């Protein structure tokens, strides 16, 4: 599923994951396609997909599982982060 979707974008080499200060609870995830690995990015390869983790997000994302879910009504990335202490009501931001 995810690898098929991702490889349709052949001009990119991976997905960069990070966190930013925003939302009502402090932090939210960022995702963007990237053409190269940053000097301080951590690289994870799973099922042929390259995921780059920004340096300042590495401790926040330590132990996090990321999945791509598709159903009849939506498609989205889902994060299971064991470091989260709380989330906002809408689920868009979190704190650790």
C-alpha cells in the first residue's frame, strides 16, 4: 500500500519527518518529500521506503511507529509515539 503510493513519486528519494511547535498542545508532526538526506538527519529504511528524521525531532520521535492507513473515506499517516503525555481534543498536536 504505502510503498506503491510512495514510489509513484519517483523524483523524490524519501519522506522527511519532524516536529514543530504549533497547535493547542505544543507540538505537531511535519512530513515533506525530500530529494536528499540532510547532514544531521537519521535515515530509516523500511519496506524500501526511506524516512529521514530531522535531528531536532530525533529524541521526540524515539520509539515512534509510523504507518500509512487507507480506507474508503480517508488516507493518512498515523503515529504511535510512546513519549506522548497528552494530546489536544482534535488530535492534531501533542506534548511530551
